[in-house]
């Protein structure tokens, strides 16, 4: 290698999942001759201390001057955009001028259901699109995103250093008391199964102690479980989950089928810790758990509860499965493999950019926030184009599209929450947008039966 390859990372924010995998990638890649510079559009939620000490980190770049970022993009060998449908990133990409051959989109959401998609226009920006889960191959716009490469998708799972979790798994022993159940992850209706409270309540009434780690709606979940006659212990956000994995025996992961993520980080942490995982047969979860022979994916609430009861019925069987998932995870998943696979793609991009004349791309300049939202939130760009033509009808056009997508009245919930790519999420960052305010208000008032 003639010189150290310079990578610019652009991310909406740095949270637990992306942050932990990014820490590993940076520490490992810099040992083999790569430089990393991170530009966080918003502000880091955690992992800041390590990132600041080991690399160049700039926070809040969306709110300040972007001249420095523009210079770094022009000077670097490769740009990695950590993608999910985040308001700041959608607006940033609207104005993004890239050297297409140098840009990698690393998508951190599955992209299977709206509004949590990988939008078509990213194919115009990226030299390579990389998925964090094979579940993304099921996205309706997969062929548009990958073009002729759709038969050979680029998949690099995000993996944090699992060493501490593997140490827990290695110490598993026969359980003499009733197994303890754990859930770690976002506690929000946009992610969890709508009947999660019922599931936890029934398991609680069967004598299981249940810990729920994560927020922001953990208190609401606890109250709902209590109203159904059950009890859970909720802890909200915590800095370190190690003790929870060490003190638990079964990991229950009741997510809705249309959730936005790939479910990888906490599932891998649980498996490395020797916790059998019980989850619904959703695409993202199945991509991981189908590799484990003794773990059954549930197709209904009753099946999920039945599988927990089956695992807990025999201490010897539970320990055997615990040891199996721990060992298999240590062999199949590692942050070193993640770094090596992503660096291969980085090298391909940098070599290609030297050989092919650079093609400068600029997205269409959109001043209408509702149009930006529609462009990032629907598999086809019809609504986006209609809004540009008839901006005064934008709210009604978007509502009409959303109504068409409601396969179940309760599925409107995924458009009403305040997290992950919803109108409320966009409104949080751009409260001055009257159109987004009107859309969010109409969705809040939307009757579940309507």
C-alpha cells in the first residue's frame, strides 16, 4: 500500500448499535493502514470518548459550516454513508455532491417495509450499496438498488466486539431456579410487536421474572403489562448491558413484522452470552436465527410462548442449547470479519475510482420538506414527484399513499410514532415545516378503525 487510505464516515448520529460496530471498525482498520474521519450530522449519543481519542470526530456538522466536510470529501479516498431514514441525513443527501465511484452506502436498516426503506435514489449516489442483513434482499426495490449486481448482494453485518459476552456464555451452568427472561432493545410501538404486553403478561403469570432494558416507552409498556395482570421490571436506557445478559437465561425478542432494523446487535450479544433467543419469524431475525438448529422461530403469539416454556422445561436441555448457541456464535460472528469484509469493498471502490472518470452527481434541489420526506419514505417516487408538481396538495397526497399501505388498521402506528423515519421524527428536527406539522397532526388524529 503506497499510502494510508483515508475514509470519511457520514452518520446521522452515533448510537449504541452503529457506535459499537464503528468503534471496532476504526480500531481494526487503522492497524492495517487506513485513516478514518467521522462526521456526525447531529450529536453522538454515546461511544464518544473512544471515538474522540482514536480518530477525528466532528459532531453537529449539519448545524454548522459544511465547508470543512466538503474539503474532506474532496480529499478522501472513500466516503462511507451510514444510512437509515433519518431526517438530517435525508436533507443532507438531497444536497449531497459526491464522486459516485468513491461512495459506499452502508444501510443499517432492513429496508423491507415503508416508511423504513432504502430509497431508490441512493442507487444514483452510491458506487456500492452494502446491506447489514440478507433480509434486505427481500426489499421490493432491491433490484433497482443493486441493478445488475442483484444476484450477488454485498452484505456486511454490523458486529461489535463480542468478547465480554462470550466470556459470560462460557460460564453458563445448570439453572436450579426458574429461568429469567430478558429483552434488550428499543421499547417503542414502531419496533415491538403490538401484543408484546400480552406476551410478557402471560409469561409473567406463568412465574417468569422478566427484565426489559431500553426505552423510550418502557414505563408505558410496564403499565400495560400490569393492566393485563402481569409484571415486568423496566430499566430504560443503560450504559452497560453485560450484567443483564449474565443474570438472564432466555432472550425474548417480540418485534413486529414491519420493524425497521436488522435486529443483529442485541441478538448476537444474547447468543454470545449463551442465551437462547425466542423471536417471531420475521425476515431480519430469521436471517440470523435460522442458522441455529435448536432455535425455533415463532409464527404466532402462542408459538412464541410455547417455545419459551419448552426451553425452560428442562435445565439440562437449556444448558445444552445455551452452550451450542454460544459456541456457534463465537465461530460465525466476529468484528474482525466485519472489518475485513468492509475493507475489501473500500479497496474495490478506491481502485475503481482511479480507473474510471469521476462522475459528479447532485440530487435535485428540493425546498419542500414534505417532498424530501416522501422521497426517503416510499419505494416508488410517485408521491415525491406529485408533491413537486402540486405542493399545495402534498399533505393529502402523502396521506392517501399511507392509507393505501395500511394492511391492518393498527399498522398506522408505525407512521404515528416519534422515532425512526416517521413524520413526527422529521418534525422534531424541522419544527418550522408547516406541511410536516399538518401531516403529523392528521396522523395523530387518524382513527385506528379508519
